[in-house]
């Protein structure tokens, strides 16, 4: 069973405040619990749960604890309770005061963004119990000085993040997180691109957003 009560996709009750850690450039780690990412950050998330055995996934985007856009994607159908999305290209772009767009293999949700500027991105892969796997791979994060900029002022490559409980039977959760901090604040646009993959073994029938990936920008 999961170690936290999930409010909605990738937004959980506090287990450990990320603000207690200090970060420079790219910092990553893995834990046997699910950290809280709830804040005023803009976010995009993909979750598998409840309808996973019908090949469905939920694509969410929003700000803070508020979901402002959703979409449903049918990626991998299996009658035995397993799930495999295969590699899915995920893109998050937020432009201060203009727009936010979160796209997962063509399933896109977008809305008007707030006026905050950016200096930090957090990405997370998590699973709530045994027999599941979530992964971010090939992630590139770009910070832009102006909304119209096409060349990033700062660019970061992020190591692969994998939360994997395929070989566990104790029901424990697992997460892998990376935090990217720019050398300066006040960027008008941020873009996150990468490939995600969500999986569950036969007989698992994940429910309640048990397998997920999240990206936040602040």
C-alpha cells in the first residue's frame, strides 16, 4: 500500500518538505517513500491507476494544488492487470503571464499561466507499491530570458530517474527525484522535455494513481 494519501495525480500529503534541502544545478536522489511536491508550482503529471487494465492513463496539469486541465490516453491494453505505456514523449512549457502546455505523446492540456518567473524545476517518478515501475529518461531542461527567446540562457541534462518495485513484494513505495536550479532567478520561460514510461506487472491492476511521473516549475 502507498505511504501517503494521494490528493490527485502526483499531489500528496506532506511526508518530507523539499524546502529543507539545498540544491545547486542538478541534484537527484531516490527514496523508499513519496515526497510531497505540493506548492504554488506549475505542474504536469501522468498517472496510471483505476483504469490501467483498460489501457488508460490520466494526464493532468495545473498550479499548486489546483488541476486546471486533464486528458485521458489509451496507450497499452491488457486483460491480465499489467500495463506498459511504452516510451512516451513528455513536454512541459510554461511562459510567465502567458501560457502553460503539458503534452504527453499528443495528449495535450493547456491554460493561461500566472505571472511568476522561474529558476527551478523538479521532476519525479514514483510508484506506491510492489510490481510497478515509473521512469523519466533523456530529460533536458531549458530556461529562457524572455518569452520570445528561442535559444536557452541555461540548459541542463538530467540523469535518468527510475522508481522500480518489480522485484519487491513488501508493498513499499519508491520514488526518484531530480531538482534543477538555474544560476539566476527571473527567467520568463522554462521548458522540460523527456521520455517517460509507466509499467505494472501482470496481476497488479494498479489503482488510485499508483504509477506516476510529475514535473513542476517555479
